[in-house]
């Protein structure tokens, strides 16, 4: 039995090394994701999570996918890509602070939100600044999404989702439902998997 024999589908943003023994017949490309009006430059990861959240919500969605980059993808009520935003994710911001600023430490992951609003230690101040800054940016994006797509719901996925959810619950306008869905991309891959067993 091969290493990837049970793999039902996979996708990648950017080039895949030729040495990766992934079955090409199981690869999903951007064109395989039925998100309407998606531009050719859109990452397949964003298309997958935007499409899946839209399917689950049956309405307009703003999806925040918190990984190396924090991507925001807005999908209209009729399943059209409306646009998005990109930010550096929490770990990337922390690495940049440590690498480019004298005297700041490199922080280990996973990160915890400090309980104090105004931490005294440098590492807690870095964590609080990055996480609260990301939450504020997401809150602003949520407000903008509601004005563009009334009735929009907010979906969090990716590794930083659980860290950002409690902060967003404090900030987001009450009219915008918030869903934590850590497996959106995997669910989309399973739903769109190529082959006769689909």
C-alpha cells in the first residue's frame, strides 16, 4: 500500500516538487472549485474555504483563514467571489518582529492570548499586540462585509482560528454570526474529490 493510497483529494498553492509522490489524478485545481467569478490568481485554498462556507451557510460569507497568511474571502449570496484581503498571520508577524527588531525574542508556537490587556513582559506584549491587532482587522473587515453583503456570516478556519474566536466574539457586531470551522478546506476537498466515488 503506497504512502498516499487512501488520499481522496489534494490541492496546492504554488509549485509542487516533482519528487512528491502525490497522485496527480486526485489533485484539485482552482477550475475544479465551483465558486463563481473567481479570478485566475486566486489561491485554490481560498476558493475551497470560501465555496465550502457558502455551501454550509446558504448565504453570503466572509471567511478568515488564519495560517501563515491571514486571508479574507468574501462570497456573495449567489456564490460569487466578491473579493478579499490578505494580512500576515500571527506567527509570521511574530517572526518578523523578532528578526527585524533588536531585543525582541523569538516566540514559540502555539501562542496564548495574555489575560492582561496591558502586559508587562515583552513576549506577552508581542502576543497581545499581534492577536488583538488581527482581531481588530477582522472586526473591521466584518463590518465592511456586512455593508457589501447584508446578512453575511463570518467563518473562521485555519490554525489561528481558535485563538482569534474569543476576541472576535467580543468585537463583532451582534448581527454577524460567527462560526469556527477548522476543517473547511478538508471538507471542501472531500466534497469535490475527483473520481467515480464522489
